[in-house]
C-alpha cells in the first residue's frame, strides 16, 4: 500500500493497518519498520519522529530504525539531527569513517544547537577512539604476521664466481642458471672483454 504514496486514502489505510499489526506483534522489527514508513508516507512526521526515537532507544542495534529516523528528520528540515541519526546507522553497519563524515556534516548544519554540538563532540571522540583501536589492532595483527613469516634470504657474492653453480648435476633446466645478475648481462650481450659499449 505504501507503493502508492500519491493516493491519500491508500496511505491512510496503510497507517491503520501498520498500527494494528504493530499492536498485535509489538516485537516484530519488520512491522515496526513498516509502521514508521507508513507514518512518514502519511506526512505524520512528529508522530513518526516520536515513535522512531522510542524504537532506537529500545533497539539500539537497529540501523534501519536510525535510517527511518534520519528520513523523518530530513522531511522535517532538521539537518543536524538527520546527520546524527545517519552516523549511528553507519556505526551499526561498521562504517566508522562514514559515521565521522556524517558527524562533520551535522556540526556544520545551520540548525545545530548547542546541545547537538555537545552530542556531536562526545560521539566523535568515541568513534575516533574506536577507529584508533581498530587501526592499532590491525597494526598489531600485521606485526605478528610479519614476525611469523619466514625471512627473505638473499646471498650476495663479491668474489670470483663459483663455477660449481653452473654445473647441472640434476638435469633441471632451471638449475643451470647462475645466481649472479652480471652473468645474465654478460650472456645476453655481445660484449667481449676489452671491447666497450657504444
């Protein structure tokens, strides 16, 4: 029924149906979301805002409720609160950097009150600490992996070439190649001792 937002009677009936379903199944998250969507579609933004604020207090781990709350604030023209709600949704979905971006937008919003600024500051500090912790844990994990990885060993020879390496006792086509990089250059060029390159 919400797919026909231009038909006021259909939207009004959708609100009635969603409210009845919500009364019957108050713990259903899907029905709670539908009820919020119906209130928004009906233009009952104050009612939707109050309902969705209650939902995010009861179910703090529900990113869809925060998305709907952000949508409600958008319809009401509350830009700072919209971005704060979106930031919480992103945090729940693992997007800490996106959440910090949303908080930055909220800080710059013209309607951000002193209270909103205080909430933004506190939440930014929490998320930045969380981000530093994630980076620190990743750095420690990378360091542990590097310590457990076998070290790369390369041998450098500066003396006369050891001729035993060029012997090929195994018959393998790869063991006949010298490990000295200058030998490959000598073999690949037409230079002979005493001649100079142009």
